[in-house]
C-alpha cells in the first residue's frame, strides 16, 4: 500500500508511473489528497478544541477554589459542549480514515523505472536464456501420457477423490516430488535461508498484509465458517511472520525459505493450457522470502534471481528469464522477473517462478519496520520473494525433456535424493 505521505509528495510522478500498468490513477490519487486534507483540517480543529477544554478545566478548579460557583458551573457547561464537539470530530476523522483506507487499497504498487509498458505477457522483455534444448524422438510424449505409461501420476484418481487439478502422485512419481522439495530446501539453506514450516491456512489480516486481499479474493479458497483462507503461496504466512514487527537494521536481511502446499482456484482457466500438471488447484512449492533494507533491495532481487537461475541450471532445463511489463505485473510488485522452462514435448514455455521486489508496498500494510542503531525513529522495510521452485511445471519439463526409449532419466543432482537414476516403471 502506498503511504499518504508519498502520495502527497509525488502525486504527479505516481500517476505517470501507474500508466505503465494501464492504470489511470488521477481520480483516485486526487480523492486521497482531498480526503487527507479534510482529515488534517479536522484534526487541527480537534486539537484547538482539546487545548481549550484543558484550559477551561483548569479554570473550573480555580473558580471553585475562589468560591465563584456560578461561573464555575457556566464554564463546566462549556466543557460539556466542547466534549460533544470533540467526540463528533473524532467520529468524522474515523470515517475519513476508513474512506482513505478503502481508496489506498485500490491503488497498485508503483512500477520500477525499468518496467516496460505493455498489456500482456506478449510484451514482457527477455533478459537472458540458458540451457540446451533436448532432441526428442518424433514420438515423444507429453508428461500426462508419460505419467500414465509409467504409472507415476494418476489424474483420474485425483479427479475421483476431489476434482480436476488435484493429481495423485504414486511410487517414483511421489519420490521424485519429495526429492525436488528436499533439493530446493537444501540449496536454500546453503544460501543462508532459515527454513520455516508455516501454516497453510491464514486469517484475513494475513491475506490483507501481503496484498492478496482484497485483490485476489476470488482466487483463494475460503473457509467460511472460520473466516480463514487456504494459502496461494508460502509468501503469505512467511511474510506475515513479521507483521507489526520492528527489526534492528543489523538483523537485515532476514532470509526465510519454506515448503508448503499451495491452493489456487484458478477461476476462468480452461483448454489445453490446463492439461496435466500445467495448471493445478493444489501444488507443492518452495518459496524464498527476504526482508531487506530499502537501499539494498534491488541488489537482493538480483541475488535471488541468480539463486533461482542456479536451481534451474542444476536441473539441466532450458530456461529464459523475463522482465514483466506493466500490464502483466502483479498488483503488489514493483519489479518481477519470471522464470520459464521449455517443455520439449509440448513445445512451449512454462512459468515456474516469479521473483519480485515489493519495495515498501507490503510493509506499509504489515507495519513491518526497522530501526537504525542508536535511533528511535523507525523506517519501513522492503519485502521480496520468489518461487524456488514451484514443482508441477518443473516436474512436467523434467519428465518430458528427459524421456528416452528406455525410460525417464533423473538429473544427476537429484539422484542422491531419489535413490534411482531412471524411471522405467513403478515397483
């Protein structure tokens, strides 16, 4: 959420940068400024009346001591009127602050200066590529057919138990999933991230804190009886660990890594893009989160990007890194790099990670602050996160790209985790 102070100082620049998102912020920014001006005017009036009330309260005591009872009673009546006026003004301020909050949560984050204008993923910028494209035989199979052939993922069974988008992993398929999770966690730990295991259900305040609410309300699974939400990503519970927290500057950066199940309704998704593992309602993901000093957050974004790139390289997958354009940027992000791996049998790029800098946007909502040594003043921290990595499409690309006439080869880096080097059949 943007701060009112920043909107007051940079209104014109904010409106111009929001145009990169195809968001016309002129009207709503104007409303924020007008409401805040009205709020500050009422607060000034309230302070004057409170000062007058304090003065009159002192006078009443003096008048009673001087036996001027009639004057004291008249003055007391004035204080009663003042208290009613102050109460009314306080109520007006509360109503204006609610209006301000309703306006502020509708304004997306300001795109970083490097974010290109554009309407959709077709306008994203390719930053760099890596890896070698596999040469597959003409009869190569997509991963959903490989899953059936080797009996490692059962989509129909998942559909029977729950519905479409909830597959059942079996035998070596399940073990490969677990191998990927442990590999990603181990690599993150080596890079200095502290592993945490957060809840996969969060309250409304947590969803609001990281910006999923109200923006993504319809995409989250909701438990109505308890007013709780299933998480769409570990970003939500992990970042909310620091809600209403003041960190010492010496503690920065704070680095956490977490494996969780993730749940997304993916409303409106249909067609060939949802085949197999391409788009699921429940999936496994390892997430990295950092809380960082504002002066170092973009350096950290590059560091996190390099970490994720290293994971994809070690898995031997062809990949490309895309800088998202304004029209494809999430509501909360200032700058996002997407990682895509090439799925050879499908002949298409699959997004497997987004690594983003939210700057102070989430921290303002979370009231996540830090304090420099020896100073009383607190400052708003920056938050960043990235998938490292999301499993379904990684698994899809691994199965397709490593298929051979004799079976599916396991990347060498994963063999200590799987205990086997090829999938030919389940035991």
